[in-house]
C-alpha cells in the first residue's frame, strides 16, 4: 500500500471511528473487511454499547453495498467444524452493557458484494434494534486490521451458502 493510501485510510478510520449514537445505543470501534479483492462476501464488526435501563437486541441490518445483509454467528458444528449461520434471534445488548461483534463470533455479514471493499472506503449500514429502532452508521473498510488475540485470517471466499447457513470446507 502506498504512503498516500495508508495515510488516507488512517484518516478515514480515525474520522469514522467516532461513536454513532441513537436511543441510548452507541456503536464503537467499527470496521468492515473482506478476505480479498475478488471476495463476494464481507463482514462488519463493532461494539454495541447500551447506556439505557432496558435490555435491547440488534435484530437486523441492511446495506446497499451487498445483495444481502444478515446477522451471523459462528457455532461449533459436527466434527468440530466451525460453521457460520444466520442468527434469526439477533444479538442481545444488556442494559448498561455491551455486545461485541468480532471475527469468529457475531458479525454483520455482507453477501453478494456489488463491488470490492477497498481500504479506507466507507460502508453505510443501517442497524435495526428491537427498542432503540434504526441507527445508520458509516463503517470504514480496514483490510489491514489484525484480529484480536492473534487469530488467523478468516477466509470467506471458500464458504458455502444456502438456506441462511454458511459452511466452511469443500
């Protein structure tokens, strides 16, 4: 990556990393990524903070950058194989608590990307909460960000999709 692109990406990330707030819900440390320039899928990760006295739940998401936007989670499937699945129930966010969307866990899945995700660009996403309602956020693409805890790179190109379920492998 050139120095100019690196600086542009860093500035965009810093500018858009500011928390988004609606109805007592704050979105922090948001970023989006895909596994490469030809990937047909991407994902968004962030921390949801609930500063209200009521539990809430993220129940949906939508974005114009993909044909389909869903809430996904990872589960241990048969034979110890990790499976990515659509989460129909959404993600709980306790009163005065947080819920983290991260690699290898809960996340917003962007399927059927209309164009490649490029470092430093912005992905608009509308989050839908059970009580707080809709919250429009702008998520910077950060293809260089390493996962927390040194976890290996998550490959999304080789996943199989069908009936709201994604499986890794052949």
